C-alpha cells in the first residue's frame, strides 16, 4: 500500500464518524509539487462529502466539523484540504 493510499484510508476512516452517504477523497498533491508544504511530504487533498449531519449548518460550520475530525492530521500528513461538504438533497 502506498503512502497516498494509506493517507486516503486514514482520512476516510476519520470522516466515517460523520456517517457520510457519499465520500470522495482525491490526492491533488501532484498539482502542488515544489510548494512549501509538499517539501516535507505532506499532501494536498480534496474531499467531497455528503452527510445528513450537515443539514441546517452553514458552510463554515460544515468545514469546522470536518476539520474537527482531521485536526491531528494537519499540517502533516495533510498540508492543504479543499472541501465540498453538503447535506443530502
């Protein structure tokens, strides 16, 4: 298993607590090669998550909830995180 696969699995494991109905995690690190955060091996990730717990929350509150579950992974192994957090429609 590669570092990328391990990291994505770890992110998925942490976000499972939000009981998502949909969760996509993409490693965008290759788009940021040479950037300051990538020099130490930390990655850039994009998370697209749909979870009922986001219903009624503002976008900022949704992001805070996601960051709460990933806080010990920032700044390593997650250097940057792009989020799309939605409630089911």
